[in-house]
């Protein structure tokens, strides 16, 4: 039958050995192990993406900090275009900053409104509701899942501008609001005067 078929046969034989309670325990244990494997297969790539995004942002911060004479801070694409006279580069740098402000691993997000507002003044609330299976109703041979809604909240500051290299619009990072007027903060904590 082959390696996979033989392994599956041994597994099903093992599952059926013993009392009904023991078989049920093995079934739930196998299901839990499968769930852990699937969760790992989903979470690991997301963690890798977040790590790659964070490393890219750290590289951008270092590049910007190493070349202060070529760095500009803009609050709008229009302001950038007036200064640089290059609307395309301004749009590219703005889009890069917006993208980074929303990327996994680089966006700023707080679990509480109090913490977000303490660091940034004004924040936006995001509400996510998902359905979680909490059990099953068995009707005859059919198991019907019982769902419970689970709601989570997160709070994000507002992007008030961006920092970019004038000669390379791909090196661009978002700047966020703070409680102080005309002061913006980068995700790494560096602050800048916007006036």
C-alpha cells in the first residue's frame, strides 16, 4: 500500500484501540496536535513578514539618520511637490510612508486608548469581531458548531507627515501625531519639529 497508506492504517488502528473514552482522548489529542501544526504553518510566515518589514524600516531609519542634509519632512504631497518640483517622487515617497504605516511589523498600534492617547494625543479606534467555535450541538449524527463573537480593540495614531530622502523617494517613513503641537514622532521614537 505504500508508506503513507501503511502509516494511516497504523494510525487508525491505534485510534480505535482501547475504551471509547480512550479513543475519544486520542481523537481530541490528534486534533489538537493538527491544530497546533496548522497554526504554526499560518503564524510562522506572518512572523517572518513582520520581521522583514521591521528590518526594512530599521534600515530606512538608519539611512535617514546618516544623511540629515538630504532629508526632508513633508506634511502633504502638494507641499512636497512645491519644494521638489517633482510630483512623481513626492507621490512615491508618500505612498511608501503610508504603506509602512499599515504594514505588519511596522505600524504603531496600542491595546488601550489611554496608552495611545498618552503617547500621541488623538488616536483612532479599530474594532475587530470574529466568531470562535466554543462547542458543538450533536443532533443525531450531525455536529453543529456553537459560535461566540469575540471583539478586540486596537488604537492607532494618525500619520501627520513623512520623512524622506530627496534623492531617493523609496527611503521614506511615516511620522505620527503627538500631544505636543507641531511635534511628530517616528515609530522608533525619534521626534521632529513640523513647523
